[in-house]
C-alpha cells in the first residue's frame, strides 16, 4: 500500500520551492503540470496540487526519528516552525505553514 498525502496550493512554483526547503534532499517527481510529489519514505509521499479554491486548508503530520535534526536541517534551508508543542507523553510536534497557510506538522518521540 502506498500513501499519497495531498496539499492544495495556489501557486505550484512557490509551493515546490517551499516544500523543497522543508523536506530537503528527497526523491521527487512531477506526474503532470499541476502536481509535484516528494517521496519521504518507501511508499509514502507528500504532494502538492494546484487547487486555488482549496488552498490553505490541509493538515498533514509527519513523524520522524530525529525531530531535532529535521528542525535544524529545515532551518538551515530557511524554513522555521510556526509553533512547537510537547504532549503529556513527551511526544513533540512542530508546525510549519506553507505560503498558502497549509499546516505541515512534524512530530518526534521524547528527547
């Protein structure tokens, strides 16, 4: 089973540039003129699609092994989280917002 998590955007070029900075060096492909896909793990993909009417309403959460490393790498590429949370079980989450306001959360286990 493959997973494709879609994010509606208003401007493909702007979205691709932002997600490239957020996700770093991962495999990508363009299935057509209105979509761009990042393969974040085997059989797991995040994609943007031009749908201006729906842009800004997505909520996607990724869970990574090294949250601090992810945040540091994204910051090095110019993307900073909008907020940070720590839950009662010490699981942590940072929230990024793309240029349309879509919420891209990235979680990680306790320190």
